[in-house]
C-alpha cells in the first residue's frame, strides 16, 4: 500500500509539471506573434537583443 501511494504521488507530480512552459518560450511565442502581425499589416518592428555577452 505504501508503494502505491508513492507511485501515485510521483505520477501526479510528473503530470502537474509536464505542461509547464519556460518563461522564455512564452516570450518567444509572443514575439513571434507580434512580428507576424506586423508583417501582415506591412509594419516594421524594431527588436533589440540583450544577451549579456561581452
């Protein structure tokens, strides 16, 4: 019975975190949508990339 509880806990934790998106992925999807919308409207989009590289 103890092993079944551990298994159910592990499965529930796995399923709860499996659909979590990284914040950078969400930001990239938003940026892609903005660029596509601007392209369709024949507008320009200025994007600055701050990578922190020296």
